[in-house]
């Protein structure tokens, strides 16, 4: 049967030459205004939120919907819109800054370090579990449903081919090509 | 060029809504030479406007006006502002329906006699029998081009169907096939055949699936006897001192109020808006709402017992390829109280794309349990479970006591509590659905909770006696002779089958009656 190639084809856009500094995690903060992925695979400028807040939100996004076959850039793309929203809406900015500060506070109390530097996903998920009914968590989780899963770039990584009418549908492209069912 | 009618023309039949009920009725009346105006709240999006994009089309065609929910149903928790997943556009929900076209079973039209007393259920026999409906079912199947009727071949089975069929065979189910679908398996009636595109819920790009948008409505317009006014949100039905309806007040595309006079008014706005309109049309003569002397307007809201089962296999399925509802198992649709519930349910394949699967597989869930399921998306098969739910008086559409819509009218609240029979049936259906997939080696199955209601029924129900319901066996309101209900809200009970075929059937039958009554000057 015809299957979909799910391999990652992230273009490594080198916005910055070097990973300047920062944390032990793969998401770094550079020059106080940029958030950057591992090895400079992607980077974004943050204008309204604190860059450390955005970095934590991106990690939080991955911890809420962890897909090991998705690079951080997809999570970053799902979250970057909050920076512009925060620029226009003071309530949202407050919700996000306070939410992240409290999450960091809980992480420090339990692990002696901020959320981004808590090493195990399981430990970070426990911190999220404690706030899962809060409006901060629910806003981030709810937004990810479309922010992450409605990115056409991620569909192929789940083996989903998206629009088909422009390709003539599947009548000649494997709508009935399953070959492993035993009678 | 389609005919247009003057607002002061009081000879016209005005139909509110252009979906399976309103769109069909409009064409049927026009074919008989009756001057007809359809007022449709939504816009007119033709096939070229359809996109293979789940959220894109959701935003474009869904009914997203504010609504509230209450009751213990899970939809009230997961989708509190979206009780129903229906369409606000010319063609109504026939734009996004899947196409399953099943006749009701004989006993499902007389459930009070068949099931007896069920505590908490407001059961009632329909005032019509299967025999009354059969000639009209035949006309509807021919009109819609339903596969496996009228010598029309069944559709070919896709991967999702093949998994279901293999499991059904292993379990010993005898009635599994690719369905009776209003989707062309070969060109018919000026429309092409199914190209197995998928995206049936987003509007059929080839028109192979029947929708009033590109069948009934243009056919009616071609007679010169039908005008369809899009972006016309009806606010109130007006009546005279004799208690006869005289016209319809609506807001046009610019938000200006217009009054279209009418000889007859037919309400077909789906089972939330139709009772809401009758309730919002209360007057000093009808203080509890129009046609509501029984107090039954808005009550007995039904939405089918639903749920889904998705299953993961160790090899790929690619269920999204091809028709969304690609096959059916009917073995559980019988009434067999030994299973612990009355009534029955159908099992119908269903697939969602990645965007909708993320939203509906297990709403609110997060973490590895959820994402490990999503990671196996291309290895999933899926089915929808749809069965008869019990009518309950307290499951009802009411007017919100403070929230208003953009026109200043109270928004509807949709209250629904599951009946114990609904819960017992759902649990049985989850178990059997999982068994179908387990039989062919599923490694994991998911009992997925109900989506917002696509099958909305029963809020203006049909009854022999005026005290038990809102309309008679023709869909004519008991209280007002020239006011009709023409959508699924007239269903006395819901049966196990998808409602569209029966809505179309009742509309064809109602058109004959309206024409006869107009001919006799009775209305």
C-alpha cells in the first residue's frame, strides 16, 4: 500500500550564528530578545513578553502535547502568536507572565530550578498537572489544538495528506490499498 | 434568472431554512407551480467555495451564533458554546452531512407500543406508519440517488471500510456493507461520481454527494416559482386576529428588518432554531409561543445516542482516504431488550483528519496518553455509533433569560441529560465497536465521547392528539392551520437511523398535502 514519508524536513534557518548563552535546555534565550532552538535551527524575536516567558511557553507546549517526531520549531510556531496578542491585550500579557512566573515558582519549590531546567518531562508534566484546571493552562492547551495540529507542515509527520480534491481524490491513489488484512 | 417576489405578496409560501427539509419542500412546491420564498439565515457558498480544510470550512459554514448548554451530557462540558455541529448556509446541513440514507424500521415509528413504559421517557407512537412513508421513501431515494436502491450500485469500500468489514465478519455480523449512501457511485442526475476525496464533511467538491444546495434549490429556481433569499435571519412569525400566520419578520444581510407576507409559513431551521423561533414569536394571543398550546414546543429534544470508537493497528490504514462514512454494520440496530436497553444502534465508519482528530478524540486530554494515540493516526480505523435515544420532556430548548443575540433576541439554551437507556446503549456500543477492531488485531482502542450534535430532532414533535405534541401527521401545527414544521424537529422519536432521508421523505409528503390544502382553499 502507498504510505506517506513521515521523515522530518525542517529547514535549518540560521537566524543567528551562535548560541550565545543561557540554559541547559535546548531552548535558549539570546541577547535578551531572541528565543532560539537547539543548534540555532530556528529563532524568533520576542517584543512584548519576556523572552524567558516565551521560552517556557514553548517548552510547556511540548510537554502538553509531546511528539518526539516534531521539532521544537513547530511548537515555537504554535506559541509565537501570543507575543503579538500580549502586545495588544494587557490581560493576556498578565495571564501569561503570571502563569509562567507561578510555574517557575512551583518548579523552584520542588526541584530548586526554573521550569525550563527541570530535566525530566515526567517532572514537568507533574507541575502542569497541578495547574491543569487553571485558565492559564487551559488557554495554552486549547490554543495548541489548532495552533499545533492545524499546521499543514505537521500533517505529513502524522501520515495525513491534507487536501486531496486538487489531486483527483484517492480513487487512483490508494483509497482501498490496504494489504495486510487476513480473510 | 430566478424569480423574485415582493415583500407584500401575501400569496407566497414562505419556508424558513434551506436544508434537507426546507430545500426539498421548496423545490417540491415550485415543481407544483406554487410561488415559494425560502429565507436562509446563512450565505450561499457554491461548490467552488468548498475547501479540503477542516477548520477553514468549519469557520465558513458552521452555525456559530451564541448558544448555551446545560445538563449532564458530556458535550456541555467539552463544547459548552457549541451544542450542535450544523450548517448556516444555503443547503443547510446537507452541505456537510455524510450521506447515510437509511429508512426507519417499522417498530421505530411505534415505540410506545413496542417498548412499553420506560421510566423518565416521554415515548409516543408516530401518527403515521412505515406503510404511510414507504411510497415517499421510494421517491426520496430516487431523488437523492441512494446507493443500493433503484438499481444503483454500492460505493467501493475504502481502507477504513475494509478493516470494519474484516472485523464484522470475524464477529459473525451479517449486515455489513458500504451503506445506502446519497453519493453517486456512477454519474446520475447531472452530477458526477465519487472520486474518494474524503472531506465529505467539508462540502463535496464534485457534487457526487446529494445536497439541496446544488440539486433541489437550482431545480426549484429553474421553474421560476422559487426565490431563495440568503443571509435572511428570521426573527419572528407574525399572525392576525384570527390566529392565522400572515408573514415573517427577518433581518437582511445589512441587518435591516424586513417583513415578508405569506399565505403559508413552513419552519425548517433545525431542531434548535425552529422551536426557538416559535418561542420568540409569542404574542398576547399565544403567550407561551406560537403553536405551543401543548407546552411541547422545545421539549423532547433528541440528538441520538452517539459515540465513536477509534482503534490503532500495527500497520497503516490511512482511513482518511475516501468517503468519510464508507460502511455500516446494522446488526445491532434491532430492538432486543435482552442487551439491557430498548432500541438499537448503527455502526458506521467515520474518519477525521489530523486537525479534527486532535479536537475530538478525547476533548481536554493532554500528555503522552493522548499524543501516543495521535502519533498512530495513520494506523487508525474509526467508526461512529449512532442509536435511538429516549425522548425526555426535560431535554429541551429554552430561551435564555438574559443573553441576547446580535438582533436582540434571546439565545437558545440546549439542555440534555442522558437517559439510563442511552448510557446502557452507549456502553454496549463501545464494547461492540472495540470488539470489531480487536477481532482484526487492534493494539489499542479508544471510546471517543460524543461530538456536538449533528442529528437534532424532536423539539416540535408530531402527535395524533394535540395535547401530546406540536404538529399533526402532515407536519401542520395543531394550533395554526397555515403554519407547518418541515424539519427533523417534527420527529416523534428518533429511531436508530441517520435522519436526513426521513426529513426529505416527510418534506415530499408534506408538499403534496400543502398543495392539496391550498387547492381546496383550506389554507
